[in-house]
C-alpha cells in the first residue's frame, strides 16, 4: 500500500445558523477546547491519513489556523464556497498531486475516532467508495406537504449516513464533473458517486459520531468527551 496517499478534507465552512451562535460552530468550546481541535486530533492520530486540508469561512481562517497548524499533517486552509459542494470542490483543487484517495469529513463531527477513519478508508481502498453510517433506530415516515403520512419505509433497510466519506481520486473527480454538468443538487458526496451508477459501501460506525448542529448537540458532545 506504499502507493496509497490519503488526503483528508475537513469541511468547516458552514454558517452555524441552526446553532444560534455568533461564532462558527467549529470554534465553540467543548470542555475548554475549540470543537475543531477534536476533529483534527483524530485525523492527526490516524496512521492511514497522510495530509489534512481544511475548508472554512473566510472570516474564520485566522482563528482556525491558530488551532490547525498545531497538527503536523495540516497542509492548507482554504476559503469555502457558497455551499458545501463548492467548498469541497475548492478543497479538492488544493490537495497534493500525490493523492489517491479523498477522505471527506464534516468538521463539526468532533467525536470521530482514528479507528473509524481507518475502517472506512480500508473499505474504500478495496471498493473505490465507502462511507460511515449507522442503522436507523427510529421509525421513519414519508409525509406529504399537508403533513399526512404517505408511507412507512422498512426500517431494516435504512441507514443514517455519516462522515468520513472516502473515494478513489479519479472516481470522485468524475463524479464532480458529472454533478456539475447535469446540475445535480446533492446533500452529500456519496450521492454524486451514486449518480454515476457506482455503489458506495456503508461501513458501520458509532452512534457517538454526532454532528454539532443544534445547542443540544453541544451538551451531548461534552458529556461524551467527559466520559472518554
């Protein structure tokens, strides 16, 4: 595997609207440390990660840089785009030419572990595309615009997809080109690869790999960090 070179792209360019904070949620203190520090430490400590690049809001670059450059694998901090998809594309353009696999992760998933990163990466190296995810535990309903239930999907087939999502270099670039050419609107990177007809393997992750989205997530994250 000496020819494998993995680049983690940490997407931290959201505006934190649902969080209700004036500061970026990447900088919110958790147990006294900035949130993104926990994310970066996990990728720094994963032996399979060669390089880390961060995409963040222009106004957060200096603050993020003070945290990020404590970690030796961090190679660059890039200004994000108008939406997540554009931010990822900007990150991709700044990665090393040696990169064979992109490891795309939401910066706000601060509970990710080196073990989870390695497991999804190993699967993607074998298959070309993989993501972390967990089986859905709630009953899911499909509802119409009037709020009435239309159907109840079989829960046994449903997964909540997380990050990292990992893709072989050329496959992911083809997926981006296809998405742009066809004006695809997607909510995650897997959907772009799926649009090519390429399967993406789900690797079972941990329910603790939560994303900081609302204030209650901060309470949960701090409780999990104190337990660790």
